[in-house]
């Protein structure tokens, strides 16, 4: 693949990714501290309700931390060339989600200081939370430099097929699609960025063309082609 088509995250995207990763790490640290405190203070028959509340709170923290981590990888993906790093970076959310609960689950089921009923309720709650945190943090559609580069090339071809200039598209700060027309109803009157499809990916992680712009451009291409045919017939 030509060098000019290789995906490279923009400085802005990298900065946002670093911010999201920082949020995720802080969240995981808080969740781990909460887990340690729960293990030390709340594994007893008398504090079952408090333990359940702590499990729910830790799950919420782990969930949002995993979301931040996954968002960071979408903005600043790694390469598939180093498979170990690729796996760890994309699945760290799942790993940390499990680790936010695994020691607690083990402590609950191996504790000799709680009744069987408490062990069943708390152990089940912690196990369900661990599974939920792991699944929510897992990346099932991992981003990579190679994948983005390939998809950008496909987007360029798809845009060209309906008459869109792949080097002249528009996107807004809060939008999640790029547009072929700056007067599209979804971005009209908004502050816009302008550049290539590749740049929209690199700067904002945008990977989808506006459906309204697609239809409008396809219609314009058909009209242009029809006019060309009529002109050719007239000349002949």
C-alpha cells in the first residue's frame, strides 16, 4: 500500500486518546482500591448489602474505564505487526475488567467467615459483575493501522464511485460522519473542517459517509451521465 495511504493518527487524535487512556487508568486504579477495601472490610454476613453496593459501584467504574480505553484505541490504533502488543492494547479493557473482580470472587468463595447463603449471593453477584466487566471491556472489532488504511482505501473507491471527491469532504466537530457537501442539512451552519477522507479518519476517527450526501451525489452523477449521453447523441 502506498505510504500516502497509510493511516497515521493526527496529533489531535493522539492527544484525545492519551486523555481517554488516562481516564481509564485512573478508573481502574480506583476500582482496584475499592476491591481491596471490599475484601478487607465487607466480606461478612453483616455487611452483605454494603458488599453488593460496592460490587455495583466497582462494575460501573470498570465499565466506563473500559469504554474510555476502547475509544482511545479507535482514535490511535496500534499496528498488527507486533501481535503481542496488538492483543494487549486492544484487550486490556477486558483483562482489567476481570482483574477488578477476580481477587474478590476468590476471596468470597474461599472465605470461612461467611455463611453459605452469603457466599452464594455475594459470590454470584461478584462473578456476574466480573463477567460483565470483562465482556464490556473486550474489543471484538479491534482497530489497527493496517485495518484503517485498508478501509480508507475502500472508502475512497466507494466515494469515487458515486462522484464524490475523496480529497474534498467536510465534517463537523461533534459529527460522526463525513459529508460531500458543506450545505448538507446535517452540518449546514456549523463550523466545519475540510480535507480528504483519510484526514477525517486521522483527525476524528470518522469512517462513514453521510447517507444524504451519498444519495445526492449519486443522483447528480446520474444526471451528469445522462446529460453526457444526450450531448453525445446530439453531436452524432
